[in-house]
């Protein structure tokens, strides 16, 4: 009888120790948040032994889920884009920002680097060696002919309907480039990606709007053309937009209750920090190898121990290395 009682007690204690609440992540629909979700989930599952889950939805619905507690962690809060709801939530205390995942994100007009520097391996000579800035494009407009109007060059802009479409067209006019270029809007993100990759594979000049992190920038050697430093006046008052896009903190936020429920996990997330380049490389890996975000996360964890081992204690590191 004594043996049975001890066994029951031990079983009860074991259950109490191992039974941990599920930690739920937000999937707001884009590739980079899915990649970072999976990196965090592997570390939490294998290292801290918490079950994890994901709730998918739009940016607005998943952020609401974070505030209400249906979602515990948001690995990519684009703080400028969500400013109207993000900062009030921080002030109310319904969520907490625990880290900045990365803050070197960029967007603007890109050209393949071989246009400027050439590519010896592909026998491509430099065609615009002095091209450094957006304004410099006026000297090289003939390199980028518009097939529908050869008297001007073509800049590939954003898909129609995006806010950035209006901004880009205003930028081009403010820089005086409308005298030399037409702004062409591809029908979709995939169409824009396809035209850039198509030109790149042929070694042809192209100038196009894009952003990073993205698989396109991760897979291809592209150069972002320089612009004057970001200016609130040019962006919000004059609305000429003839300056660089404002970089933003891509934050990691958690629901207010997670620090009490899983303090060690929140401590890990507070050390989580990557870069736009790392993220682009992961997205490129997913694209080139046709794998999902979980496999990309495992690839990252196996190849970038110099990064993620800085986020967690050594005993957790050992568990993860054994598991993957």
C-alpha cells in the first residue's frame, strides 16, 4: 500500500512539473514572421519543453489576439506600420515589447550590383559605374528602356493599390526623374519578383522598387540606391518624399501575462536579435530549396550557432543541439 501511495505522489509531482501551458505565436501571413516563429518554437519546445502553437490571421486580428491573450508572442511587429494600435497597447500595459528582432530593414529602388560593378564570372561589364544615388539615374536612363515608350526609361514600381505606389510616383517627380522615366506598376508582388529575377538571370539592367528582408534580396546580389537621409518634413509636411524611407524597429512583443507564466521563455525572447540580412537569407533558402519555415529554422539553427547560442543559457543550448 505504501508503495502505491508513493507512486501516486511521484506521478502527481511529475505531472505538475512537466505540464506547461502552450505558448501561442502570431502568424500574420508573411514569410519572415513564419521563419522567426519557427526558430523560437524549436528553441522553446526542445530547450524549455513548452508546447507551442500558432494562430493565423490578418495583422489586425492577430494583434488583437495578442492584446486579448489568445496569442502570447508576436515575433515581428512592424512598429511604424502598427503605430496607431501598437503604442496605445504598450501604454495600457496589455502587451510588452521585450526585444527588437532587427532594425536594419530597407526599401527603395534597387539595381543588380552587376550594373554598377560588373560580374567577371558572367562576363558582364560595368554599365553604370558611377550610379550610386536615385538622382544619378537620370544619367543612365537609356540603360533601362521602357519597351512601350523607348524615349524614356522604365522604373518598376510597386503593385497598384499599395500606398507606396503613390509615394514612389511622387518621389520620381520630386527628383526630376519623370523627365527620363516612366513608372510601371506590376500587377502583383509575384509579378514584380518575376520581372526582377528574369532580368537578373539574363544579366540585363533593371531598376525596381523592392524591400528587405525578402527572398529576392536574399537570393540576388542587389544594390539599394542611396537617397538623402529620412526627413519628417519631406515625408509628412511637404509630402515630396525625396529622401530615404524611414527605418523602423521590428519588435518582439508578448502578452502581459506571459512573463508570469513563462519567465524563462520571455528572458530568451528578450535576447532574440537577428538582422534583415539573416532573415533575407532564410527566405531565400526557403525559396531555392522549396522548404517550409520549420525546415528553414532548423537550417538556421544548425548553421548559425554563433547567433542563437548567445540568446540562451548553455544548458538549454546543449538540449537543442542534441534535439536537432
